[in-house]
C-alpha cells in the first residue's frame, strides 16, 4: 500500500493559552501521527489542540493493518509518535506487536474509565462506539427484538444483514460472546447467524443499513455512528434510509450493549513523547470530547460530558461493563470460529 508523506495540517498557528489553561507556551516539537481514522473525523480535534498549545501535528493516514506493518518495519527509526485507530482489536494488536509504549497520566486515568484503557497504559480509548441492532420498520416491531444472541434464532432465517467476518468490529463482537458464554456457545451463535443471513456478507456498515432500508433484510448489525452520519445528512437518499430504519439497543435486560472505542497510543519509537501525552490529555478534555460526539457521532468516553444532539437522540441505554481488552485477547479465537462456521 502506498502511503502519503507527512502533511502538516496543524498550520503555523501561534502559541496561545496552554491546554492546561495556565498560560502561554512555545511550540517545541511536532506530534507525528499515523492514523487509521479518517482525516475529517480527527482534524477538528487536532486543530483545536494546535490552537490551544501551539504544538503542530503531522498526519499520515492508511489502513489499520498497513499502518501497523509500517510501524513494525520502521522499528526504532519510525518518525511516528502516535497511532490512532478504531476498535480495541486493532489497539490490542499494536500493543502485542510491541510498537506502543506505556505512558501514564493522572488526567488520562481520571477521565477515562478503566475498562476503556489498557491496564499498562499502552493505549487509551477516546470515543465510544456501540454495535447495535437496526430494524426495518415495515418488517419488524421492536418488541420482537432482544439480544445479539437472539439473532441466531431460526425465526430470523433469511433476514439478517451483517458484514464480513474479516471486519474487526464483528471479530470484537464475537470475542465478547466468547468471554460471556465460552467458545462452544459462541461458535453455535456464529453458525446460527450464518444460517440466518439475508445475503452473502458484503460492504461496510452503511451498506447494511442501506440494504435494510431497501427491504433486503429485516434486521442489521452496525456501529451506531454510521446511523448518526445518515441522520445528519442532507442527502435525499440518506433521508430515505433513516425513514425506514430504527436503532435497537440489545441486551438491555442483561449485560448491556457491546461497547468499543476509537483510541490511540504513543509509539515505542516516539521522540516527542511529552507532546504526544499532552495530545492524549487534550483529547479527553471536554472540548475535544464534544467534537468526538458532534463530528464523529461517537459517545464521549469521559463521564459527565453530554453527547451531541444526533447521538443523544439515539436514546439512553446500558453498555456492557466488561473490560474491552478481552476483545483483543479473544480475537484469534473469534477469527478461527468464523472460519469454521463459514462466515466469509
């Protein structure tokens, strides 16, 4: 995969009030970032960081796997100070590959719940995404829905829309089921969902929602922020989708809905670690947390910060309290199960 050279996106902004609010600072070193997250989703927070601290940033974007391989290949010579990625499965892989260093910060430990950060400080969740069930209002009544586990029931045969097993979001969902139910029951669930598929897995989460609205299935599984994008869109085709589908939060009578994160870690090769930690701390500040919700349609990871209008409109619900690192620990087994049951 080809990767662009570093582009300075922070701009030559003058140093202003420090992120701590304690006075002026002088920019010293840039923060060099490798990011799987789209530029449009993180640039507002990064620009706010530069404005607040005077510290500029440089950004390279690419695939999660490609960036991890690049960090491994570059080793100690990597120019990257931080890795931004989505899903704890990717963060866990980066830690397991030895490309992240452990960093500690009172602010990070205070504002990020323990279950959304690595116990050793190798990565920190910055925004919460939830894998929800969606239904076609012409085909399903919400009273018919209950849990992720229920999607394997034969009553949904030919009605379930969900993307490929190669997708890290599905791998983490299955990893959570391994944690809660054990390998055998998790495999039975995966086999049951395969038997209930409305079509061969194809496309991303937005494609599942579009197919659901078009009547190709009765229920779909998607991360909630994809729905948020459609709700906030002015495009007529997107409005037609949101008129036909609704969100349902699963497992509310039990453990709660499957929660995951987008997050970041400081690279082992970082030469600007202090600046990178300042960026992490800024990103869990109230200003950046509001941006995560308003722009990325994620739930703030920092308790007490209100969700944006679109996200708040999805309603209140209970999240699974499990420490999300278990999704990474169970990832390899989840992939093996998917392969055995023929979920392609």
